[in-house]
C-alpha cells in the first residue's frame, strides 16, 4: 500500500493492462502487476479510465487524450440520491443543539449517555410518492437539528429537519474530463431533476413531510416552518423550492456500469470490456442505484471481486502446473 500517491493513468500494452502510473513525493513512478483493480469510486474510476484512453472516443479526442479503446459508456449513467430538507423551528427550545453543553458533555464522557449519543438520523421512513408504485421511492431521515446545505449554514439553532430522499431515481448525469492533465478535477454533471418524474416525486416528498409534522407529538413542539416556508403551498411553488434546496446524499453510482450491451463498461465479472487484466471494483459498476444506502452493496461488490480474482489466480496456477 502506498499512501499520499495520485494515480495518473492505467499502463497498457495494447489491449492489456500492465500496471499503473502515479505521482508520489513529486516523482512520476510506475508499478506493474498481472491484474489492475480500479476502486476510485463513481467519480475517479471513470476519470482514470478516460485519462488512460479508455472511454468515448470523440470526448477523449476533444480534450487531447489518445484513444486506446473506444468504450462509449465510460462516465455516463451517473446516478445519485437527491434529498430535500424541510425544516421547522422547535417551539420547546429542545433539540440536539442543546446537547452541546457542559451537562451534555458530562453525560457523554461520564456514562456514554445523553443527547450526544445521537446518530443525528433518529428515525426513518420508506413510503411511496404514488400509491400505484409497487415499491417505495421515498426515504426520510428525521433529525433533531437544522440540516441546511450539509449543516454548514446556521446550525446553532433549535430545529427539526425531515429530509426527503428520492431512492428511485430516473435522472442520469455524467463524468467527463476537462483536460488531459490528471491534476484537473473532472466535470461532474449530476443530472439531478432532468427527468420530470423525479421532481414531482420530491415535491410530494415535501408535502408528506408537512403531513407528518402536522400530527401527533411533533405538532406540539414544532413552531414555524423555516424551509421551504409556510407561504409556499402550491405545487408550482414547491417545485421551485425543490430546485433551490436540493442536496446530495453522496451515493454516486453507475458511471462504469455493469452489463453486456454497447453502453456497459464492465462485464458480470467486473472486467472492463475490451481490456485484459483490468477490473473496476466500486459503486460505479452498479447498473441502477439501490433504494437505500450504498455502503453495504459496495462491500458486497468488493467481496465478490476478491472471489473472482482468487478464482482467476487459481485457474492460472492450475494451467501453469498442467
């Protein structure tokens, strides 16, 4: 393992991957191996493939990368879970913000109890934006804090947030190179709300969050709605609010998707189509976004990759001994 290194491209001998080029301590270096596994995630893995000349030929030429293998699907099909927060001030003056106090710290350090034991997402819910759907398309995270712009803006107030997350996503984005220079960050187009159905589902998500807040114990402690605000009530107004306040749940997948069609990047054994000795092992290979968090499925992909590599090495060893 080498830390503090930036991989710049996959080394290729014709249609076979032979290793990696990387920069460490300001020095351009190489490492060679019989198999190369890319695990850069849904942003970095397609970037590395394209920097190596593997990707959509026209795009590679447009940024000055020599085409080694025309693979149109690289960097396409990007998917992510978008969320929209609905936020209320808390009438009772009690929220997790109050946990950051001498008493709260004493409870935590003394007995590992009290408000600072919170994982923030204290409750969750799956539901449908349309009763005709066979499976839920909305997930909620309920937080006893103000969660606005990734909690970077004005978090130190008593508030309650219901985050509506779209887990059945039809919109697609892309990852593209801005330069042949590996030091340049890629151009990321998340493609949020490019499909009208996604926008309508999230509008319904805000409406359902309001319904939940209006009944039961929550109605007793919540004060005025801070976002999108009580004056925004029509679906047209809420559509604009969704566009204005949408955030990422940081679950990007699909930019090196698995499949057997012309737009697929890897096959069911995670091997890059048309290139020997090269696999992609991360969430970018998911053909579609799961209706939940991506951590466990990504671990599964890695475990499966380990089995596949082990089987390959065993087969080679058997051939060598034959």
